[in-house]
C-alpha cells in the first residue's frame, strides 16, 4: 500500500488528468490513453512536495451529485442572464455586492465554492477575507441579497461541507 501511495500520491488527480488529456486531444486511442495516464502519474508525482496536506474527502461520491447540481445551475443561469441582458432595462437591474459568511474551513472547499460561484453566469467571486471567514460575491441582478446568500449557503456550501469536512 505504501508503494501504491508513493507511485500514485493523488489517485483522483491522476484520473482527472488522464480524462482531461483525452478530452483535449479529442480522440480515444490507446496511445492517447497511455500518454494521458503517464501525465496523470508524472505530474502528481513531481508536484507531491508542494502538497504537504492532502485534502481529505469524507464523501467522495457526493462529488457527482454536486457536479450535476452545478451543471444544472449553470444552464439555468445562462438562460436567466440572457433574459436580463436582452430584456431587462438597465434602470431595473439591481447589481449587488454580497458578503457570504463561510462555515467552510479547508482551503480546497473554499476554492471549490469560489470557483462554482464564478462559473455560474451572473455571479462572480471577487474577494475572500484575510482570515477566510467570508467571501465577497458580485451579482448581476440581486434585488434580494439575503436570498442569494442563503441560496449559495444551502445549495453549494452545505454540499461542499459534506464532501470536504
């Protein structure tokens, strides 16, 4: 088991890098798979010293649920943003800066939350407090900032806490 950990210090990253390579080359051949796997093994192996505290995933299978929810939200948000940009007059828009207090503690979980917010059209993670206790988010149209804050905490942060903490 120790040898396996030394050769594959981050097995999920190895899998992710292999799949990413296959998607980048846009072809499924044995050579592409082997080269992608080689990259997936070598990159984590050589970057291992820079990962002293590996993130612990308490429920890694919840990641699939989280990804599906985020993908659905991205599709929905694209439609909403298109409606706002095309049909809502500028005077009726209510852009807002929202501070989201964080219950997340691990940097990986906070990064995943900030990335999720930024990937969702109409919202942007702009800053994190020095102590990592709050995230500043800009919303394209948020007439009720408290509702947006509560939705982010319930929809994303709660699930990330299940995955990472």
